[in-house]
C-alpha cells in the first residue's frame, strides 16, 4: 500500500466534497415545478462532473491499496 498516494486520494476526495457536495445534495428540498431547463441542465452537469471525478478518485484509491498502475484512457 502506497501511503503517500493514499493521502493524495484522501485529499482529492476532501476537495471534491468541499467543492461539489453541497451542489449535488442541496439542504432544502427543491420544488421540481420551479426548476427551469437551464437550472436542470446545470444540476445535471454538476452531478456528471461529481460522478466522473469520484470514479477517478475511487480508481486511485483501489490502485493505492493494491499497488496497481493501470494506464489511463
């Protein structure tokens, strides 16, 4: 297990949490009738960005735990 890489992964996860979690999961319930197409598009984009970055972080986490180096696509 690469401790340095594990720390890096944790830091990235923490950054992702600080940057996007509040946008993906708002504190107040949203009235779907008040969502404009632009707002809905922005939320889908934010969720997509969050999902892709989380996938990359999880991949790095697994690599650091098992010591694998896989090529990026």
